[in-house]
């Protein structure tokens, strides 16, 4: 269970703030919709199909639809926003995780707007817009400056200059073994796999948005051996660079590669 699929339709239903009294328990029910909970004060406790969950201040949690919820344990006077909505769940890495943190100081105004829009019956399109805006805000990662983040950013900004793992290690003065372990732990793939994926994605973008010769795009993405670029591109997309350009120009929405 990773989270909500942001590539599938998401249907907003209703939102409201909720304020628990001391030692109040979560309602007992079978819930047929997803519920986004954003706690900004206190601690909310409940169970889903018997599994205990605790959500503290500055955390969000998405209750999954078609599960039995109960409040066996008392909560610690939580204040939170809840949103009922329908959406699909996905294991894909670009899904919105079902649990995470948020900055209440930055999102409090938007949360208030959503509550107001719901209770004052704004037009549905505006309520849906505000909810989608909130979901996208939650999807944005908190500012981070870890080594993994710096390596990722460096790859994206210097893609043409990086031709091997040694180039990356030399720029950061770390051993190859250390960088290998770091990429496997943080991204689930080897550094070379990650670098090639960034290169091919940039090539796909340039093929779609420019009329540059494919050989020029290959070099701009750091592939100075065209046959190697061709091989990598076919492995990623299943078609040649020229064929991909034709497909995407005929139907820009066709990106299932």
C-alpha cells in the first residue's frame, strides 16, 4: 500500500475541521470512501481493520476506503482537517504516500479555504480545485539537503558531462562502493541505471519539444557513442528514437513507455 494514484481521476466529496475533546474516541464505522486526515494539534488514534494507527501534529494520514475503523484508544484532543474523496490506490513511486508530514504554517490558509468552501457550498469546481491543490502540496517533498538529494540534483544539472560513475564519485570525493550502496538504498537502483534513466528521459523530452537532429540530442544527453544511445533508448521505450518522435508528434498524450 503506497498511496493515492495521482494519474487517475480523484473525486472530492466533502471536507471539514474536527476538534476532539480530551479522551474522545474515534467513531466506529465501516467507511466506503478514502479520508485524508491532516492533524495540526494533539494526537489522533484509531484502528483500521484492527491495526492501530496514531497520527500526531504535523502529520497526515489517508484512511483507505472499504475498511472498518474504530477508536479503541482515546485520542489526545486532536484538531484536524478531514476530507472525504474517491480515488485509486497505487504502488507506483509517484503516488502520493498514504502517510507523511506537512508544514501547517504553510498550509493552514489553504486548509481553511477548503473548510469554508465546503460549508458555504462554493461551486463544486472550486472545491475540487482547492482539494487538488492540497494534494499536490502534500506531494512536494520537504526541503532536504541529504547527500542523495545533492547527487540526484548534480546528475540532472550536469547530465551531458557525466559519462561514468567515476565522474560522479570524483565530483563528490566518495568511493564507488559508497555511492553504489547509497543509490541502492535511496533510489532502489544502481547509479549507472539512475544516470541512464535521467539521460533517456531528457532525450525523450528533446525529441518531443525540438527539431534537433537525433545525433545532436544524443550528445546533449551525454551519449557520444550513438549506437550505445540507440540501444539504451530502445531498452527504455521499446522503439527507436526516430519512431518515438513520430509517435509522440502524432499523439502527444501517448507516453506509455
